[in-house]
C-alpha cells in the first residue's frame, strides 16, 4: 500500500511539474527526495530487512558485500536471540565426543578380534566366520567393509597361530604349499567378486554344506562314522591334484566371504585325506597365509576395509591367535573334533539365517 501511494504521489508531482512554472521544480525535487528517504529508511534501520518487503521472498545476493551483509544480519539475529541458535550448536558433536566414540568402537573391534583369534587359533579356522557377523551386527559396519576387515584379521590369526603348530610338527609344509599355490590363483578373483556379486545364495549353500560336514565330523569323533581313517603324516603322502582342487575352491571362498578357509580345509583334510585333527588345523593355518596376504591386499586396494577399527581388530587377533594355538596343543583330538563340529554347525546356521 505504501509503494502504491508513493507511486501515485510521484505521478501527481510529475503532472504538477508539467503544469507549474520551473521555479517550483527544485522544491518538488527536494520534497520527492525527502519522501523517498522516509520510505527507504526502514530498510536500513530494521534488522530483518525492509518493513514493507518483509513478506516477499528474497534471492541470495551475488556480490561479496551482499553476502557479508546477510552474514552480519544472521550474526546479529543470533546475538539478539541465542535460544534459536542453541539447538544447531548442540546438534553437532564435539571433537571429544567423536574421539570417545571412535575409541569405543576400537575397543569393541579389539575384543571381537581377540575372541575370533582365540577360537580360530585353537580350531584352525582363522576366525573370519566370527568377525564378519560381529562387525556387521554389533558395530553396524557395512558388509563389504566387514569382509575386507575380516581378511586382515584372518591374516593376523594365521600368522600368530601357525607358529605353535609348526613348532610341534603339526603342519605339513608339502600339503600347505600345494594348497597355497592353488589358492593364490583364486583368492584375488573371490576378493574382486565381493563388490560385484551378491553372495546371499552362495552363503546359504555354504551354510548347508557346513552343517552336513559338522555332523560328519561329530559322528567321526564319537566313532559313528568310519570313513576317512586318520593317521599321522598324511600330508606327506596326500595326492597332489586333489590338493590343488581343494586349494582353488578354498581360495575363492576365502576371498569372496572373508573367511580364513579353515571351514573348508579342515573338514576336507580330515574326512577325505586322512589328516588328524591337529595336523589338519595346522596345515589349514599355514596354507592360507599366502592367499590371506593376496586377499588382504586386494581388499585394501578396493577400499573394502574399515580403517578406523582394523588396527584394533588385528591387535586383538594377534593376542587371541597365540593364546588359542597354545590351548589347542594341550587338548586331546576327540575334544578338538567335538568343539570343531559344534562351532562349524553354529557357523552353518548363521550363514543360513543371514
């Protein structure tokens, strides 16, 4: 309304200037300047902008001075009413809170690595079957990063645990080398396929196979299943071609699912190649070190590793792997078979329900 009135006033003044003599022009110009100044004064006095344009939407200023004026008005408004600015400041976490959260996740990852290392080192499984679901469910890590981080944990467990098996002569270098050569060719393929293929169907099939194998190992531990008679030193006389095929399948599954390969190697070596339970565990840990190196490198290069927790998880895995391998040396073979079959059944159920 004020703009409309001012336009009508200026129009009437223009008509008067055309009809009146020239001496009145300076007076009219002075009156018009004062009126315009009175109309524009609220735009510079009001903190929220022009009073008669407060309802109109504004375009963001393009000039440096215009942006500075907007920022100055925002800071003045926040200083006048600090309660409105408080929620925005409280919503952003402080640096101390972020550091505490990161340290807490690191400790949780270390505990997961320690448990996985202890179980994996004592049973020759590497521990990846525990790390992947634990990181996904407990720390809300994306499955792709859980698998990549698990590869680093598996490498740490294998290196820490196989030392005790090799020192006691429970790991065949010949069988481990054959398995490692075959697994090296397929571990990178499996790790590369992780980010391209949804392994849900493969996990279910793998879980069903683990449950069947766990039942066979448990039956063998209680003397209910007589196939695959075990004898010491089986790794020195095992045929080469079947070991190569076993290593190729193990390397691919290890790279794809982020497991250590012990869930494939140990049952196959005990049931099909006549390995004793401790020798099968030691051979699995020793033979999976080279493929674990390749799988870890591939996941790192693909960016599939949670770098905020991997160091904590590896530290826990090193401690747990050494403790688990020393505990396995004092357990009888029957107890190892029973424990292995129970853990394998739990892993199979987990894969079926995932």
